[in-house]
C-alpha cells in the first residue's frame, strides 16, 4: 500500500515568509509525528498527534511553529516568519497505534530559507 | 550531554565484513529501541526494534540491548554495498505520560561498504 507522503519535496522561501508543509499518513494510522533533521542537530522530535489532538507539542522550537491535523488524517506544519535557522528537512511519520514505536517515515520536505 | 550518543563515523568497510554500530543513552525510562536506515535524500526506514534487554535477529541483522549498561548495538553480517547508508538508533520511553511515542534519535552513523 501507499506509504507516508509529504509535499512539497523541496521549498525555498525568503526570510520572514510563512510556509506550510503537508503530510499524508498511511491510511488507518492514528498516530502522526513531525520531526526535523538538520546538520549538527540530528533528528529532533517536534510534535505528536493522536487522532486530531496533540498531546505532546514539547519539541516545537518556538511559537512561530504550529501544526494541525484534520479528520484524523492529513497534517499541516506551519512556520510563520521563517528564519534561516529553520532550514532543515522536515519529516513526518505515522504509526498504527498510539505510542507506536514502529513509526514509518515519509521522504521529507527540504526547507531552505534564504 | 545528549540523551542518546552515537558515533557519527564515517565507517568504511569491505564487502563481506561484519559491521558493529553502537549507541549509548542516559535516560533509564527508555524501553523501546529501534534501528533505522536512511539513504541519501530519503526518509528513515525502520530496520529493527526490540523491547527492553535482549537480542533480536532478522536475516543478516542482529540487534542487542543491554539496559544495565545503557548500550545498544546493531550488527550487520556479510555486509553488502547496498547496506551503505546512515544508520540511526532511536529510543522511546514506556507507555504513559507525554513522552509516549516520541522517539529520541542518535546522530546517525554513516556507513560505506565498498566492493
């Protein structure tokens, strides 16, 4: 079946602009996660959704970052007033059950802030 | 100090060699231990997971967890050029609390297997 998909695959934006990154999880997966992968920082957890609610937002680096999930499926990560330090690969993962350690990752969105 | 430490390498071995990849961690709450493989410009792919201490084998791959030493390993036997990738260890705490499901990753080890 289809895996996790993310769009766009690449995004170049100017400093100060807002961006939206989209994630389509595997059908039927109730848990959804966003991570960020950057040089020097490795892969960092951002936010976790169970259904449409986000019980763990502890990894969001600032209030410029927000995320939502609708219909228990698609999720959008929004970064407002982008900064150069936001440049990274943003990865989405989904899992069949809550707290699933078997997380399946999408290909990521490579964000470059100029 | 990071919660999970992993030697970034790079590690270069000849085809057919046995590869050993390792991570250490400091958080005793970690109960689930995973290894992911990531090819260039792709998302991480789950290779193996284990719960608590012990060994798990899957084909050429063996994962070991020693909770008393807070140390995990992945062994690759008869390594192939197609195994060339970045290998990431990841860990998760037990059920309950807000950490449920959150993975904490090591920095990743870059492995090259040359023919």
